[in-house]
C-alpha cells in the first residue's frame, strides 16, 4: 500500500511585516515589483495593519449553541447532501458579531485532518512561548532571533520551501535538508505556508524544548539533542501530547474531536512515538472561532497565528476560487491518500482508492467593515477523485450566498485545465 501525506505549497504572512524575521518575504516583495512577474490578487496584498481579529470582545454563546441559520443550512443541504456522503462542512458567518449565523452538514464526522493538524503544532508552540515568556516583546524576539537546525528530524520531504539568498536577492526553492538552519519564525512559515512535514515536526520539537527549558530557551544543539536522546520515550510522548492538548483545553476546544497525535516525518516519529490524529469540521471551526476571539493562547498569539495563515502566494483547493480574489483568505489545507492495486486504476496524487482525505479550514474576509467575514471547515474522502475543483466551487457558491444572502448553486462544469489548476500548488 502506498501512503502519502500530501499538502500543497503556498506562502503566507503579510509581505510588509519587516519585524517577523521571515527572510523570504523580501523575495516576495521584490517579485511583486518585477514588470513581468506574477501578480497577487487584491486580497493577497493586505498589510499587517489590515489583519485584525474579528471577534475580540465577543463573549456570547459559542456558534453551535445558536440555532442553525436556515439560509446557510439550505445552502449545505442543496449543494452537498446529494454528493459523496463523506462531505462534511461547517460555516460560521460573523460579518455581524451581534448576529452570528452558522450551519453544519455532518459536522461531527471524524477523520484525519492531514496537514491541517499543523495548526495545532503552531498553537502548541505559541502556548509554550507564552508560558516561558509572558511579555509578547520577548516572544517576538525569540521568534525572530532563535535559530535551530533541521537535523535528523526531516526525512523524505516532498514540499519545497523558499530559501532567501542575500547574494542573489531572490528566493531559491528546494526541500529542507538536514543541514538547513532557520529562524523559529521561518520554521513556522515553512510548516504552515509551504506545509513542509519536516518543519511541522520541528515546530513541535521546539515547543517541547521551550516547555522543558523554559525562559532559558534557546539552548545549544548539543543540549537539545541530549534531551531527546536521554529522556525516556514514554516521557517524550506524554510531553508531546500535553504540548498539543493543553492550549486546546484552555481555549474550550474538545480534544476528543481534535487531536494531532503523531509527528510528521518517519525519523521524528521514531524519536517521539505518537498516536492517531483526527478532527471534525465542528472543532476545526471552533479553533478558527477562538482565533478570531483572541482566545487561542492569547490576543497577541492569535493575531500572530492569523498572520501565518494569510495566503500571499498561489491559491489552491478551497482558496482557488477566482470569486475570492478580492477577499483575504486565512487558510490551511491538508490531505492524506493511500492506494492499493486495482485493475484499471492508476494511483495519482489526491486520488487514492483506499482513502483520499481532503480537508480545509479558512477564514474569509472582505475589505472594510461592510465586507463578509466567515469561517469554513470542509472535509471529504471521495475515492479515486481529486476533489480540489469541487472544493473551489463550494467556496465560490458559498461566497456568493453570503454576499447576496440568497442560496446559490455550485457550478458543476469545468475544463480539464481548471480542474488540474485548482489542485496545483505552484
């Protein structure tokens, strides 16, 4: 059986934020100035000052304690109920925080979230930082200045990441190698934006190190290696689980329905044994809801994590929809597919015949106070079929539904080029 953890590359974080320490942003800014270079859509050019938390101060009931909205429920039923029964989705419209509207279709269907789970690793890192460094200025300094190696935590990497070349004044793209060293902010960027599995393991590793060393973090490479080499594996596993679960529990998120159980690479799993991973659309939506409330760790951390989710390069899958070009999209997608021999079937990316999980969580925002603000979590497991185009059409129809307050239908027809393009990461 072939088993592949798949997630496509895209870059995040607002391009004008010069304080993050993410060096590849300079390359992205320079690329935008090139006359013949690819240009970003309006919704991808927000400044750091434009990015705000939409539910700060909201202390009303959780979205799912409110009655489902008839219009959103009609959209989900009309467009998804007759499709593959693996489709599950939650929508939370908070355009008016005083009148939150939501609906769900199979909201508690549970499956592995793939690389969406890297959001939990990022949350665990920010939670550990907050405990060790209460002052946000110290946390920002650590993110910007702490440098750590990839080492033997990376293996079989498939996702290329941008590597800034100061001499060439441009980004070069290649997979992470054991000898690579990046700032902590860059490791987060590689994990969330490029969805590099090695980077996902490393930000979880660094969260464990911060929990262990506290305010004396960062330590030398030798001390870090000794900690993982000499600590019993059962203790490491327990620490890894608490790094992920504690911030979720503190935010009122149900860890029985949202868990990242194992590291992202073969070598890192050998160092820290794990367990199963799973999510439901309801709890993924709640994760984004807590982010908008400033309750995912704290207000400073929530805003920083939202910046890491801001898509500033090629959009794909759910975020591919051209109808979203003027909207900002804060996004994480992930897939997991596997294949077995089957007569007449050829295994291909995102077309598994054993499992073919495709998942997304997104916050979509229009510009200005009158623009739409809503959360989406979408999961599917349609065998032998790349669902990227379907996901993008769901996004387009939902966006128009929210803009017009009238239920829209999915555009079902597509060219082969459109279908391929929706699933292409670069």
